């Protein structure tokens, strides 16, 4: 494994891979609160069916990912874990 891929092989098994991945990150333009809530709800539903949620969350916390849904948690929810 290279330094770039070290420890992220779980991503190949993630349920968020593919076209549905767009719901995990905010759009380039502002979204209404209701739109954000619905987008996050859809992303979290995908996470709930994923087999690598723990690895995903651990990775996001380790790199302090500032955006998106990772391991079933949004930015604010992850910040509470620090």
C-alpha cells in the first residue's frame, strides 16, 4: 500500500460509492435547511445499510474531515466527538 491509499481500502466496499455519493456532500450552491435535512437523511439511510461505517467514521475523525456525511454523522455531529 502507498501512503495515499494506506488504510482506506474499506472505501472500495462502501455503500456510498457510485452515483448516490452526491447526497453525502453539500451542493456548490446554497441549499435550504429543508433540502439539507432531506439530503442528509438520504445519506444517513445509505450509511445505515453500509458494512464499513465504523471505518468510515474513524477515517473522517482521524483526518478531521470538515465536510459531508461520514460514518453516518454530519459535520456538527462529528465535531461533538472531538
